[in-house]
C-alpha cells in the first residue's frame, strides 16, 4: 500500500485526469461532496473516511475498505463494490442503483432510505444492517445473509431473495410483491403487514411463523412448510398451495378464494370462518360448502392411516405394506432386507456390509415416498443373523446418520431371518 496522500493532492490529480488511485492508504480522508465519478479506488484503505455527498458514479471500489466510513447521500450509481468492506458504514440515503456488491460486507451498516434498485447483493453479508424504508426494487439478494437485518417498510418488490437467510430479521410492512423467496430461511422472522402478492416462496420454511393478515394473493406457496403457522385473516386468494404442509396451521378467517390446495397436507388445520369459495381442495375437487365438514373429516381420517408404496423397493413380503403414515406425522417402515427390486432376489448373500447398503437404500426410497428423509428417523431396529457381523453392519449404517441427530436403535441377534438374509432393519420416522 502506498504512502498516505491528503484530499487536496488527490483532488488535484483527479482534476488533471488521473483516475487510478488503486491500493492507496486514505484512512480518514475528507472528500465530502467531491466529484469522483469513474475513479478507481479498488483495494484502497478508506477506513473512517468521509465521502458524504460525493459523486462516485461508475467508481471502482473492488475489495476496498470502507469500514466505518461516512457515505451519507453518496452516489454510487453503476459502481463496482464487489467484496468491499462496508461494515458499520453510514450509507443513509445513498444511491447505489445498478451497483455490484456481490460478496460485499455490510455488517451493521446503516442504509435507511438508501436507493438500491437493481443492485447486485448476491451472497453479501447484511447481518444487522438497517435497511428501513430502503428502495431495493429489482435487487438481487440471492443467498445473502440478512439475519437480524431491519427491513421495516422497505421496497422489496421483484427482488431476488432465493436462499437468503432472514433469520430474526424484521421485515414488517415491507413490499415483497413479485419477490422470489424460494428456499429462503425465515426462522423467527417478523413478517407482519408484509405484501407478498404474486411472490414465489417455493419450498420456503415458514413453520411456526406469525403470518396473521399477510397478503399472499396469487403467491406461489407450493411445497412450503407452514406447519403450525398462524395465518389468521391472511389473504391467500388464488394462491398456489400444492403439496404444502399445513399440518396444525391456523387459517381461521383466511381468504382462500380460488386457492389451489391439491395434495396439501391439512391434518389438524383449522379453517374456521375461512372463505374457500371455488378453492381446489386436497382431493382435487372444487370446494362445496355443504360437504365441507364431511370432506375435512374424511381427509383427516385418511391422514391418520396412509399406506406408502414405491416401485423402487420390492413389495413387502407377506400381508403387510412397505410403510404406514399415522396421524399425518409418524411413519412406520416395515423391516427391509437386501432384495434387488429389479430381479426380486436376494443380493450379496455372504456380505453383510453390502446387504446393509441395499437395506438403507430401500429405507431412503420409502421415506422419500412418504415425504420424509433419514433425518426424520427417530428409532431403528436392526436384526442380525450373527452378532459377529455387528461391526461390519455398523460401519455402513453409521454413514447414513449424523452423530448429532442419530436415531435411537435396538440391535438383536435372531435365529433366522426371511430368505436367510444376514440383516433386516425397520424404522420409525416423525415429520
């Protein structure tokens, strides 16, 4: 890094046509209101600098250190701030439209009333940042970290927030119309009074979130986890709720006119005083008020005892099924042995490790058919023809479960197993 220069020297050289000030030490420099459009300050140290009111249109600030700098009302239109350090920087009312801030660090940055239209903040760190009433229309925040961020009444219409982390963020009153929030993380997120009309929340996890009165009109909530979510009075008119998990959700007084609920899981879901006019119910039929109570009762009865079958696994031997889902939450998987479903015969007759691999593949397929995975397993029972095979079996078995959430297990030796296999495993899962 070069020797420190003062503001007068920099401005004089800039006035003479010089634009490259890369890799300089400009800590604490005062450039308030300066005309610096097109300047190259990449990898320069501007820690604590005052650039408030300056014009940095199309400036290059790649990997620049702007930590704790004052950038109030600064113009960065079409600027390159990739990997820039803006931690604790004050960007109140700054204009960063069309700028590139991919991977930028904005921890605890102040961005109230800032203009960030069409800005690229993909994979940026905005933890604890204040974006209250900021204009982020058409911005790209995919995979950005917005945990603990304050987005009160921000304009997030048409924004890309897919896979973004909004844990503990405050998004109250924000406009998320047409926003892409697919697979975003919403743990403890405050979404009261948000506008989410026509937004895409595909596969997002909103379980347990307070969504009272939220406007989801025509939103895509397909495969969203809304288990035990509170949606009292929410507007879900024409919303897509196919394959959505609504187990235990509260939809009292919600507007579900013309909503699509095909294959939605509604066990223990409350629809008291909800408007379901012309809604497509989980069974694919249009809602009819006089049959509503009867259909809900039938649906819940089906949820309490649902048979699971998949062609990826050989049909269960004897008078039993591959698995049963009980009460919409518990999955009981029948004992699995090493049968190849393609040929219907036992494989690896003298290799317990390979038989265990085949058995675990069967269990994964059956759980997937029930909408679950091995992470949902809470109990397994392992039957061995010879307890001397325990170590070989366990070496394979252990690869399928994380130590932190491994299920309870019983392992016993038996005198004989079906078709003289070496190992059989059954399990219980909870979703």
